[in-house]
């Protein structure tokens, strides 16, 4: 790589970094960190565990964001010195090291730039993920369970907390549906591009004739509701059923009528939770899910009204959005962004960051 080309590329990367720092507003983030550190040091912090969790989680996230930006700026500055050393000493090994670091820095900049695109009203919220088996029988139920594992593994890879609220197991294999929360700032904004229908094509392990099967699973991503959201629910419009939890779980979970199912009669929305021993805790979690679904319904209705005024018929990208092909070839492809990977197993093991980044960039283009 020519010295002039490297110099121009480093200038371009430095300019991109400056833009990212401006959007992130690092000075404001440092001020917020100072306030949160003071709150976290208060002796009474854990008198309210839920509020304490929010404070410590927000603090940890902001500290990590600032450290990441500062470290990347430092790497950019060091790169210039490294290339100068390679040139002055005419050292192929140093030049190879500098070029490898340049590739890594460009990748890290791309990832950080995607974070700056998350500026929607609810993007910084935690995410509620609902997965349900659709057409395809037992293969669809098995696929839904694979998707659940994929997202939980993705969260685990990033060190994000998760909590499974409810899983309804299918009779032969897999699951009918599941609901879980990803507890990380910006989880909603990041995962919201996953909403839609996912399609799996493979030789069915459940077909004794070894035929190829196409099955489908639906993914719904909702922002976790906060106290500032206005979601009015009339208790008289709810039907609350309690039942015994089914499927894998501790003895206490399975032997008491602690699972709760809530039906919102005006809309027909049904939510359930069975992960806690306490019926009261399960009802609280189920109400959180119901509030999130009603909030999303309000948003969809508002969006439909705006689309009608604009005359564009609404957004059409949210249905079938990704294909996972295991036979006759190996590929996972996003049908909106054209981003694809030739190793389906790595994707199903939670390596989905490339799809998320491509989806976020694509969505930003659609919004222009």
C-alpha cells in the first residue's frame, strides 16, 4: 500500500472517528457517568433493587461506550506512528503488522458507526423477543427453538443478560413459542431489524423419507415498557388464568399453579409467563409483556395513519426477511439487505452481528 494512499485513508478514518465522537457526545456521556457514579455510591442504592439495577446497568454501559471510543481513537493515533516506523525502517514485518491493524480498526469503526445510527424513539431500550413457530409442522417448532438459541447465544457472546419469561413446548420437538428479554441498553434498536418471518430450508430430520422441508418462524421485537410510557389497561378488560407450568424446569416451577396467562379482551392479545415460582411475579412479568405489545400496537396504528397521509401504503419490508438454507447448499441470506453468510451453523450459534449491522444501515437508508 503506497504511503500517500495510507496517509489519505488514515485522514478519512480520523474524520469518521471525529463524526462518531460528535454524535455520541462523549462530554455529555462523561457528565452522565459522574452523576450515575454518585448515585451508585449512595448507601441506600439497593433499597430499591429495580432502580439500582437500572443505575448500575446504565453506568456500566456508558463507561464501556466511552472506553471503547477512547481506545479506538488511541489505536488510530498509534496506526499513524506504526506506518511511519515501517516506512522509515523499510521493515516488511512492521508494515504487515500496521496493515493488519488498519483492517481491524476499520472494522471497529464500522461497528461503532452503526451504534450512532440507533436514534429512534425507543432504540436505547432493552428488548422483548417473541418467537413463534409458523408453517412447517414439527420442523417449524424445531426451527423456532434454534432461533431462540441463536439470539440467547448472541446475547451471551456480548455479555448481555437475558431472562426467559415463557416457553411453550411442542409435542414432538422444538417449541410453539417463547418470550424473553435481552437486558442491555440499545438491545431494542439493535435487534428490531430482526423482526419478520425467518425461513429454513433443509432435509427434515423428522421425515423418514429424507425429503427437503421448508419451514417458517416469526420473530417479534418489542421495546421494554418504562414508567414514562402511557399504556392504559383497564383491569376489567383482562382475563387472567393460572395453570401449571410445563416443560423443563425446577420442581417448584412445575408442581404449583404459578404460571399466568393474561388475555386482553378488546384486542385478543394473549401473553403468559411461567419462569418464576411466584404467581404474583409471573403476573407482573406478563403485564410487562402485555404493555409492550399494546405500546407497539399504538405505534403501528400511528405509523399506518402517517403512511396513509403520505400515500406510500406503509412499510413492506417486515415480513419474510431471511432465509437459512442447509440443503442443497449452505447459506444464510437477508432478503432486504442482500447480506449473506456461507456458514449457517455459525449464524445459528449466535454470530449475527453482520446481519444486524447491515439491517441497521439498510433501515436508515429507507428512512431517508
